[in-house]
C-alpha cells in the first residue's frame, strides 16, 4: 500500500504542475457545464504534455462526478456521437490497404477503425484514481443501456479496455480474515450478494473460525476495494443445506479434521466491471491455495443457489404431464409449505424431477442453459453433482428457487474435460444421482437424505 500511495502522490504532484502550466486550478466542488467537459475531452486528446494531460484528465473526471442525472447521460451520448471513429479516415485506410497489403497499412487501418473515445478513456485512466472513476462511469453507463441501447457501442469500448486492464496478470489474491482492516470488512458485508451478512457477529462467524476461509481478488488501482470474493467452509462431507453451514452455534472443526472445501458464496463487487470474468480464475487459484494449506482436503464442491428455477417453474409447460408440474405448483403454493413435513415429502420427488429437467433438458433462447450460476460453474469445468431440497428456506431462497440448492463438484482431474464438453457441445456433465431423476417416475420415492432431514 505504501508504494502505491507514493505513486498516487507523485501523479497528483505532476497533475498539479500541469494545472499551473494550463493556468487553471482544481476545485472539485465547482460544477462545470457538460459542454465544457466535452471541450476539455477534445483538448485532452490533442494534448501532448504529460503534466498537462494528467491535470486535464483529473479535472474531467472530477467534473463528471458533479454532473446531475440528466447531464451524465448527455455526456455518454457525446461519447457516442462526437468521439467515434473517423469515417473518412477509415475509407482512406481501406483504400491504402487494398492497394498495398503491407503490415504498415494494416496497422494504419486498425488504428483508423478505433473510436476516438478509446484513446480518451485511456488518457482519463492515467489520472490519479482514474481507474476507479472509470469503473463508476461504466456503472452509470450500464444503467442507461436498457433505455438507450445505442450506447452499447460506448460500452463495448469500456469493456474492451477493462478486459485488458483487469486481466489475470494484474489481479492479486488476498486472504480475508478477522484481522483484515475494518474498511475492507465493511465492504465484504456490503458486497455479499448470495447470503446476506446482517451484522458484525455474522461476519465474524464466517471469517474467524479455523474452518472458515474467505479469499478476494484485488487490483493495484483499487487496492482497498475487492473485485470479487469467495467464502469457503471446510467440512467433513458435502453439505446439502445452507442453514447448517451458516449456523453460528456449530462446533468449528480443528485444522486437519476437514476433507471437503465448500464454496458457498461468490460475490462480484463492482457493477462497473460486469462482463469481465474473474470467478473462474478465483476458484482455481483458491483450490490451489487450500491444497497447499490443507493437504487432507480431497473434495472441492459448491453449495450453490438456483436463482432462475422458480421463475422457470412458474411458466414451464409440461408436455403430457410427465413432470406433474401442476401438482408440484399446488404443493409449493401452500402457505408455509417448507414447515410442513408431509408437503415436503410429497413435493420432493416432483421438484427434483423438475430440477433435473431444468438443468439437463430445458434451454433458453439460443440453446443456452437457463440458470446463470449453472452456466458459470459448468463453464469452469465443474460437474452437476447433487440436487438438494429443501436446501435454502430463507425468504430469498424460497422466492428464487423454492428452496432448491445444488452441489457442483470440482474434480481436478476432470475439470478440463468437463469444460470442453460444455463449451464445445453444450453438454451438461452431471452425476448419475442427478440423471436418475430424468428417468424416474413421477411417483419416485423421497430421497433417503431428504427423509433423514424430515425425521430429524
């Protein structure tokens, strides 16, 4: 952190010298008209001096933050129309390349086709704290795309540059524990996107015990702000429900007693980095870290939500009533059904059969899997290992998946083969226990695991 702060201080000093050269002064609270900011952007693109360029970039980003909810979208539209590619320059470069297909002319064509806003974004990134400001700018842009889809061209430029700036080579893996600085722990509480952390006691129960771990990726330009983090439980077996895993009264395992690492929550932290993939790198690196620390670990598995299941079940068609979806819907529409052992016993085989169909047969438009969490883990080379019902009876779990959770198994020897099967053929690699539900009759028996939970 010290060296990074010194570097920031140096950039600030250079920017201040540039401001003196420009004859301006920085007042972050002074509002600047959007049109003036656009002119500053034009000036920045034509600037050749390092100090003056840093000063301009810093002033532009500071002024942009002060724009209101009407002016910020107008600025984005200016990026689209005023800072696109030069059509005449492109046509000239095409003609030059047609007449002489030299590497130099090809490079000139590539340069001509690049929108001016890409170079503008690069120069803004050079400002002190420029990367963080641009991530926030893209966050605002993403919120505009639904109503102004033409701005996708601007977003493509942001995403193209972010993919380079946030590539794996720049990411730093850090362990998060109870001794981590409080300002970062506060962000873990705020960013948790799967199983809410309601207070500091809950956070302590996830970080302090010896059988609980948390890892996060950081970027040098956002050194105090995680990009993504994963919470891990070390257990003696593969869990089938989140309640037991998060139970604050449980007896923690001693080091060396666990044989299973459970990834039970993965949270992306920066909305402005949507579409930039970190999770696949994170899981694989955490697996290697845990194997070094705990050689006794044999199994690496998730306990994952199924956020698209309830929405799919509501509208799914049941051809020839083979899945008995209407009967299942009736069970799940009963008040407090998750507290009724008789309903759970009757619904369990119906729901698991429907869930197997959801994962293995049903597809969204374009033929891709419906569930985003499934796409992520299967794309990383995991195997769909087990269906767990009821696995999450929190308000969110009931709303999004009717309590269904699943385990994805990361078997190290099979990861690449599973990834190829999914990426090349769209094949969902699933265990026999999951696949049996496709063939099972609708009157299939409640699984022994579910019955044991009901008896308990």
